[in-house]
């Protein structure tokens, strides 16, 4: 099981020396997804992540994004672009979490690979901050994560 779990990080003193960056792992996961991506974000402002999601949608990958929306969250170009894409791609679903604070940062691809960590898809989260997480290649764990995320859809 250990070989299926790898550390992922951001911050210049943490990335390298066998530790991959969040941005490179997200790019790889989204780029290789064949069927479905599910992600949760507290803040989204990294246009590279938006571009990668769009490319996945153009390949026919279904995408579901749980995003924290509140009156205090500031809309930005990345969020506006995702909202526009939802109107174009009927297999992009944005789950707006408004009445509770969604702070989780998770990406699950094809129900097999999960990235769980502290980094938001922002410049700070991907490059500047010291963030830490795990890349887990295990279908059972991915399934359990998806089960937990589905509870956010319950009314």
C-alpha cells in the first residue's frame, strides 16, 4: 500500500528531491483522466487549472466541481470562466456550497486516483505557499472519498 501513496507539496524548499509539486500532479491527473473528474475547492483562481479542466471537457471527460460560494468570497476570472463553461458543456456540474464552509481540497480521477491536500488552485497554493498533500492511487480510497463528497449533494 505504501507505494501507492506519494507526498505532494508546494514551496521551493519542499518541491524537488523526489517530492512533486501540486501543479505538476494536477496537470498530470487532469490530463490523463478518461471518464470523470471530481474536485473540491475553497478558492479557485489559477487559470492553468481552468485551462486543464477545459481540455478534459473537450476530450469528453465528465467534471464535477464542488466550490465554496459565499458573500465574502470574491468572484474572479477563473470562477467566471468555469461558470461560462458549465453552460457550454452539459457534463460539467458545478456544485455551489453556500450554506456551509467547504474548505477541502480534493481531486479524484476516474475513481482510482486521489489528490488530497491543503493547496487551493491559486498562485499561492500552487507555487508560493508551503502546502502539503498526498497522491493516492487506490480505487477503494478514491471510492470512499467520493462517497463522502456525495453527502454534499444531499439536501
